[in-house]
């Protein structure tokens, strides 16, 4: 995987904590993995919301159609 250097600003507290927990030569990987994890979680939340919306629509349609399946077939 090729890398692109970027310049970002982070709060001092986060940099201090990052410096205490992650060795200097491993920080880029740590940040990249954290971003990747956060993006995956965000996509999962969006997908879950879309599924819930679809399920609600299906429940609504089922309620509208309830009892109409046998209508006119007797």
C-alpha cells in the first residue's frame, strides 16, 4: 500500500496521550488503523440504519396488505 503524507492538526491532549502510548515509529500505522476502524464503524451504523428503515417499510406494507390476500378469492 502506498502512503501519502498529510498535515493534520490534533488537540494537544491527544498528541500527549498518543506520544505516551505509541512509539514514534509506529504512530502513523496506529492512526491509520484507528481511522480505518472508525470508518468501518460509521459504515456499519449507516447500513444498520438503512436496514432498519427498510424493515419498517416492509412492516408498514405488510400491515396495509394484511387481510387482503383472501379478498375476492372465495
